């Protein structure tokens, strides 16, 4: 694996590295960690890779690695959003598979362009919608697919964070607030798409209409930082999606509740090893990671017995294990792909435009 | 106290009785418990009152009680909604104070009529928005009034229930689904107004605009059973309100989260003795009933030391204690009145009309 | 009902009054509220009873009430422990039923004396081990009796409080720290007996041996304030009991966990409307007050639907409703009696003596 | 790193591998994974190491690796207990550092022998008392050391599990129930020592006396499976320790509560990212992983921002990071060593002997 991005100060770069290597199926051996050659070199030392493989730029990495017998099999892209397309394009056109951070690109048009490139390249491409890697998220998905809830009637998904409740400071906040690097969406692009993906991933439904109310609470910020949306799914179910980065005191409060005709379920990212099932006869059931009754998807995604908490890094690692299955040509990977990327980009553009126009309900299409 | 309604099969009638008498400031001595004289008599026995004072109808009760030296000082109205106005009117015009279940009436026009009657009568009138009686709700209100959160930016209030997730059965469900008795609102009138009142009560803010998405999920139901709304408050804060009666597995899940510039708070009705405060420096504080740091409103509203849970009946009783203060001409009562009733009725009518018309954002006025 | 004790500053007196009257089966009409006639009069006003029936002492109350046609049917004793026996004796010998706060008396010998008096009088006698009044405690008891856990193997009961973590102040703390009024036990007598009773009440087992480790943490205190005990039950199950009043930050943390061959259960007083059942196949089930699957004991003990929390006062009221059943000669009351009182007093004396002697395991008999 | 043990069917071997490599400071390159050369070879493939370095036995590994320039720097011992001493001895005498699973050995005498070997070898030795690696455990320790609780008065530590509630089956259960491989202790050796270590690690106190009540609940089992102990610490504080493997429905329920003069704290392994602090003025504070107020030990031990849960594997990895610090000769490592190993072995032997003898309180010394 070669890493693109993840240089000094990066949060998500080291996370990708740990996640990729956790199960010893993948090894980080090369990187173009920064647009600065100097910083890329420093990062190479931090990651403890062969200094010769800490490259000054992507093109050099791709060329040099192609020349090695033990060259990289894929790249992981962890740059700010505006670099996703050029980096992925370069790799795919060089015949190298790609796993990329979300959102796919900075515009829907770019995402379509990327989709075409992927199709032409015929190489695996994955997007790290991290939360789909949790064992109990996959259990929820499997149970719903098996009909445990009956017809789904209502979906409530939220993603409150508080870390941007003050004017931006720090590298992490800075590029996210700059539309030229993050795209037109702020909060909606950074975390709203996670909530959206989670809702579609677990329910198997697809959003067909939405009504968006996006706002910017912190003065001087160029993008949205507080979003709410009503949703309609393709089976007629009513939904709501709240995402905020000015929700003081919230850490990473992604959660979802899904109400069906026969039962409901609830999952919270901050207690990821618990899944509640509420039955219409009044029974309340707590499903826990490691339970013997878990289905094969959840069991595959767990490494320890019940009561030994796994968390965010292990969920992330599950996406890499899935990606490794794809690279080996195996079936069964649940890791999101460009299809999810297109839907995420469409969400951002549709919501931002509809909210700005005060458009009320609008159709949602990719 | 005389009770109007609360006959055989009533849930809320006995609750009013317990709440009224809990602190021995009020005694139930008379009632017109049912529109059936027979049932009213039976109810009188159940409540263990003097059989002579279990009246066949409201008019008889008012006349007979007026003739007694120890006649009732007020009536509590616990009938289906369509009887609120005539019952209150009769009592007030007879010079008798009224405490009435929410919502105030079945239409906003009726509520205005009632407001005029109240003003003319010059007698105390209270509405039992129960949840405003909880000690920690009052603590939340006091802390916000004292500036603990700074400027409020965001309010998320929800009220999911699941008991109407199937076609209606039973007395409780039956009249609520009949617009001629409940008014145009279903879920919005039954519980949506509670959520709305709680949000305004705690924050001290007033809603000025809203966008409503109401629906009927269970086939054949004549009123809404699943509602969601976006709100704007008079200080510009963004809000959302979710209320549902088809949320399988939910019991009485009223909860509120309020995010300010400096801190946030969270309260859940099903754990009413806990109030969370989250500070913008990362500190998370759990305030509990009975804590020495509670303000005077919360302390007044508690009867037991910390760790001895009080609940719904005690919260309800606090409204009666407040009403007793009003009857005695004392200051400080926080019990809701016709002003809150008007806002509740306006909410129902505005939301139902706006949702039906697909109207998008509309102004909210009384 | 006549109240003995419960004068100015009393915590438990008003609780008894509310609990007794909550269901309108019992009315407080008289009292000897204090050993001071003056204070008794003042308390009478607070309780809003007929001033003529606020008596200067117990004897006067019993004599005067006996002379009235509408005289009291029973007395409730809420004095410090050393007055329990004389008060109960006077009432029972006057042919008046008694409901009394726990522990029964100040010594086991006194408790045996009281048992003899009760037997001779042939009148109902009840002890308010409050926590046995909670609906889900009764559900737990019923499920275990029905075999839901299989053979019980292990019982863990705890009762941490923190309110005596500093040298005593206040009326509540003061008499509890004075052996001449509270008996030889401090924490063990005040709350340890509650934990002990709860364990025997729910499991249906009886303790046959114990090993006690009692201590006094706060300097200058004359009785124990921190206790731990190992238990053996009559079926061989191993148990532990922790009770403390110096556990800073704890409010009223009574909780119990019972492990059987097939399943386990957990209940916590501070979340009284939840009962956890853990099955040996890994399923975790949360039973909640108001659930349709609850047995008749729990349903009888509830007044509101699920999600409308009931608490300490309602649990207490259930004991009074049980006592009213006894007064009416009905079956089914689960309220504790002198048998429980004897076991509680034996616990106190056995534990205090065994701990002081460093006696290791001792037999437990009444 | 070379791994000893961790062959097919091992739970803890792969955990050590992940933990060791998580931060890319250590790499698994060799192993003697099983006493069967065949199984060791298979395991080598599973771990994806160079087949030439999957050795048939420890001696061969040590000799072969010593001959390589890139030979291992240390071994990790993850065998059943009875192999700890011979494996550690062989490594240390070959000049190789050792990190070893707990308990140190199967007898206290062996542990003393090991201590002497370690001293003579002068090489780093660490024991993986995993739970001391959690960030908030280290925060708790740092706060207590800084006086946040005042004098400690009471310590309650528990470790309930339910996985051995039935007669033993499976490799994990099997060797633990065989005294020739596990030593004289069953539950006490497997998890009791974890609880004991946690209590001493966090409080900084040392146990000086104890009273043990160990039992075997499941018929036919040769060692204890349910333990309880009273403790006295060197400052006079009273403690209790419960450990059980027949507590049906419990997963890995290690938890600790520590009550001081000024405040108390609580931590639970299954919610490892939360630490409760309860102040004697009634304030309840929830400290969470990632909070800005955390001390340097906790911050060092975290890899992700607040709200991104880390768990068991990351805690384990912190011990390896500490061990890597020791290997590099750096200060500050909090990883347990042979001193902790001696205390653990003394606990097992003292408790087993005292319980069998019905000895009451006994002194605890190493």
C-alpha cells in the first residue's frame, strides 16, 4: 500500500495506516504524504517506511513503484477533498487500485468523471465510509434484510459534533471551511454524508426526495456548519437527518433509529458494541458484539470475544479487510464504492442548492 | 376540587386525582365523571367520594356545589378535547377556577374564545403541560435564564411513542383518532404540543417560523400519527421537533437537547432525575435531582432526597401545587396558562395546514 | 390512620403520609407527631389535619381515637428506632393495627417481644421495607419463583450511600449515630437490613451463614458506617452484601444481581423501572415497567403506562395498599411483617457481634 | 518480536500480535507458536511471517534468531501458564527481553525464581496486565496520585464473567481448569489477579491483609470458579474484590469504584472511554477519552479524538508501546513488571490456601 496524504498534522492518515495493517493483510510501504517533498520525507520517517519510498509527489511514487518488483498494489487517498480526483485518476490510469476517503470528490461532476475512470480502469475502488465497518452496523443491515423489522416506516439519523462551535482554528478545521478544497458543503460534506450513507447502508432503502435546511451558525464561516433534512425513501418511509458541527459538547454522536412495522432498532457510534432491538410486543433486546446469535457479517467483522470492546480503528480496519478481499477477487465485501460516492456528492449538491433556494421538497437523483 | 371527565377506563382522570391530592393541599370531593350519569356514579365509587357529589352532568355539579358551604373551589377538566371549551366556559362563568388538560380546545378559534372567557371571569386558569412540572426541567429553565448556555443556537426536541403503531383499538386511541373529538391534529395535538411547549418553556424563546411534515402511517387513520418540523426561534436559533406515535418500541420518549454558545444541556423524560450539562471546554456534568446545587425552582418541586426517584405523578402534582398557589394568590407559579394554550392550538392548526399544503416555511403566530 | 412520629424536620413522616394516601384507600386523620406536644401541634397544621387530633402523646391519641366513632384504624410508626417497640406495643394492646418503619426495634430481644405482642393482639402488623414495593422487584421475585433463573448460584447486593461521609450533622444523621436510639447497628441497621431483605425477598432463599466486616470510617462515630458481608444461602449459593454510608457521591445506590444456572437478573433502585434479564445463551433482555409481559404482581403495583416513570413514593404506597388489603382481610399482600423484622434484627446483632469478635463465618439464625 | 504460543485456536496470541504491531514500532517476524512443530508451521502461515522463521520449538527459535543480523529483539509469551517460566528463562538466559502474559508463572516460588533470572539477565521484562493500558485507567491513577480523591477509604473491584457457567468445553476453558497447566488458581488466577492489579495500580495502595472465600460452583471442576475477598490496604482502607466465571450473562465486567474523603471515581472496562468522578459536594462529572483536560498519561495512550471509541486492542497496544520505550531505554513506561507478577502469584496462593483453610483474615506478603 502507498499512502497519498497523511503528512504531519494529519488525523486521518495515521488512522488509515493502522486500519490497513491491523490484520496483517496489508503493509504500508510507500507514500506521497504531502504536497511538500520535505514534509513527505518527514512523514516517511514517522511511519517508519524505507526512506527511498517516501516520495515528493504522486507521479513519482506511481512511476517508481511501478518499476519495483515489490511495488505497491494500491494507494490510499487521505488528502483534502479537492485532491481526491486527480490522485485517484493518476493511480487508476497507472493500473493501481484505489481506496479513498469520503466524500468522493468536491463536485458531483467530478464524481461522475471519477466513475468513468474507474469503469475504464477496471480496478477495485473503495470509499471509506467508516461507520459501515462496525460489526453491529452490519448486523443491523443483515437483520433488516432478513425482515426483522418488517416494512420500514421511519428513519431518524443524526450526527452531532461540537468541535467547530467556535471560529475555525487548526489544520483540520481550516481546509474543511475552504470551499476550494472541501467543495460547496461544510458540515454536510464532512459528516452529513456519513449519516446519509449509514441510513441507506443499514436500511437497504434509497432516498428519493429531500428537504434541506442548512445554516452557518459561526460568523465568518464560508460553508454550512448546522444541517437538518427531511427525507423520503423509495418505499415511502419518512426520514430525518440532523448533522451539526456546532453542537457544543457532542463528540462524534452519530446515531440511527429505524422503526418498522414489527420492530425498531437503535445504534450509536459512541457505544458501537450495542445494538438495541425493540419489538412491537414490548420486548427490548440488547444485542452485543460477540453474542453467539450474531450473523456471519458481524462475526467476520469482530476480532475479540464479547466484553472486549472494539472501536473506531477496528471498524476502519474492516473496510481495509473488505478491500483486501476485493483485491484478491473474493466475494462478499461490503465496503462502499463509487456508487456510494456519487450518492454522497449528489446529496451535498442537492442539499446545498435546495436550502439556499428555499426550495422545499426536491427530488433526489444522482 | 371537582373532576370533569375521568370516568371508567380513563387514564388521565386518576392521574389528575393523585396529582391534585399528593401534597394534601387539594381534595377531590365532587365530579361529573362521564357524560353517562350511570358511569359517573360508578366512577364516584371508584374515587371514594360522597355518592351525592358524583353528578350526572357538569351543570348539575356546578349548581349543586355552588349551593354548598363546602363547595368546590375549582374544576379539573380531563375529558376528550372537544369538551374542554364548554366545560371550562360553564365553570368560569359560574365563577369557578379551572385547571384543564392540554390541548386547550379543538380549534384555535375556540382557544381565543376561551381566552376571552378567562379574562372576563378573572379566575385562575391552568393547563397541564405535565412535563414542565419536573424538577430538572425547571432547573434547566432556570440555568438557561441565568445564562449558563450563552446564546442558544440549536434546539432538538423529540417525542416518540409507539402505542399507535397498529390500527386503533381501545378507548384511549379511539377518540384521539376522531377529528370531531380531538380536533384536526392527531399526534401533533396529543404529544407534539408537549414537545413544543417544553422547548419554549425551557429556552424562554418563542418559535416564529416553522416547516411541517406530517403524515399518517397507519392505514385508515383520519389524523396524523407521525410528525416532523423544522423551527426557527425569535433569536434566530434553528430547531427541530419530531413527534410520532408509530415509533414501535418507544414508550414515552420525550427528550430535549439545547445547544448554546457556551454549553449544551440534555433532558429525557424517561430518566427525569438527570440533567446533563456539556461545557464547551469538554467537561460533562450530570446534575441529579436532590443535588445541593439545584436552584430554588427545582428544590421546591422535589419531595425526597437524591437517589429516591420521583416521577411522572410527582411532576404532575407540581402543577397542582402551582395551581394551588395561584388559587391562594401567591406568586411564583410556573404552571402553564391560556397563553400556552393559544400557542399550542396555533401550532396544531399551522402545522396541519402547512403540511397539507406543502407550504414550506410559514410564519408562526397566534 | 394515625401517625406516630413524623414531626418537624422528619424525612420519612411525610413520605409515609403521601404513600398512605396516594391511592385514596387511607386517610391521615390523627397523629402524635413528636415527643413534644408543641411540635406535635405544629406538625398537625403542616399535615392539615383537624387540630383536635394532633395529640401530645401516643397514649392520648389511642384513648381519644378509641372514643370516636370515626377513630383511626391503624397507626404508622415513623419514630427513631428505640420508640418502635413501646409505640407498637401501646397500639396493639389497644387493638389497633400497626405499620412500622424498619428496623423492627433496637434489639433482637425486643423484636421477639414485639412478635409475641403481635401474635397475642391478632392484629395486622407490617414493616416498611420500602424497596419490596417496586413493581419490578416484585416481577423479579415472581420470575425467580417461576424458575426463570434455574437454581440460584450467586447473589450480589449492595447499598452504597455517601451522605454520612463527614462527621454527623443534622437531625437525620444525629439519632442514627446514637446507639441508645438506633441500636447497636449504624449503617447495617439503617440500610444494610434493606439490602438483606431485598436479597431474601427476591430470591426466596434464606441466609444461613455469614461473615461480617463492619467498620467505622468517620472518626468519632459510635456505630458502623461501612459494612461488607459474605453470605451463604440455604441452597448453598454464595452471596455478598456491601452497605456503606461513607461512599462519597453515592445517593441511594441499592442494587442487586442474581446469577442462576440458566439466567441472571439485575435491578437498581435509582433506575427502578428497568429490570435486566441475561440469558445463558447470550441474550440480554430489558424488562420495563408497563411492559405487557409483566406478571400480575408487577401490574398491580403500577399506576401509569410504560414510559411514565413511577418512583420511590409509589413503591412506598404499594406497601400501604398491601397493608390496606390486610386490614380488609384480603389475600395476596406482599408487605413484610414481623418475620422479616426478626431476621433484620438478627442480622444487625449477628453482624455487629461477629465483626467485633473477628469471628469469621458464623451461623445465622433468628 | 518472536511469539511463543499463539498457535491455532489461541485467543490471546493474535491479540498480542495486533497489539504489538498497532503503532508500527514492533513487528512480528518469528514464532514458536505451538509445542507441535506442525501447528507452529501452520500458525506461521496464518500470521503471514517468513516460513523459515516459524520454528518447531523455543530453543530452535532462540538459537536461529541469535544467528541472524535482523534477529528478534524480544519474545512475547502467550502460552498456558505452566510454560511461562521455562520460556522466559530460555529467552532471558539467551539475552532476549521478554513480555509475558499474566499470571507470571504457576507458583509463587516459580515467580521468585523468574525474578532472580530477570535480575541476573538485566533485560526488560513486562507482564501484560492489559487493563492498566486503558487511557482512563491511567487518568484515574494520575488523578488519585495528585490527590483528587483525598485519602482513599474504600475500594470495590469486581470482575464477573459468565463463560464458564457450564462444564468446560473448548481449548480456552480446558487448560484453565487443569491445575498442572494453570496452577492452583482457576478464576482467581485467570481474572482475579487482573482485578487485584487494577486496584493497586490505580490507587497506588498495597494490600496488606485479606480474607478469601473461593468456591467451585460447576460440578467436576478442579479449580475455583467463583471468588470473593475482603481486603485491607496499607493506609487502612477497606476493600472488596469479587471475581467470578459463572456469573451468567456477564461478558468481561471488570469494574472499579474508589471512594475517598473528598471524591470518588468509577471505571468500567466495557465502557472504557468513560471515567466518572463524584465530588463530595454532589457534583457528578463524566470524564471522557479525548477530553482536553486529560493528563499526559491518558493523552499518550490515545490515538483518536474524543468520540472515536478505542478499546481492548488499543489498551493492549499501549503496553507494547510502553515495552518498546523500555527496550529503547526511555523513561515513563507504566507497563507492569515482575514486581506485579510476584504480587499476583502471592494473591493466588494466599487466597487459595486461606479459603481452603477457612482461615479468616490473613496477612498478605510477597
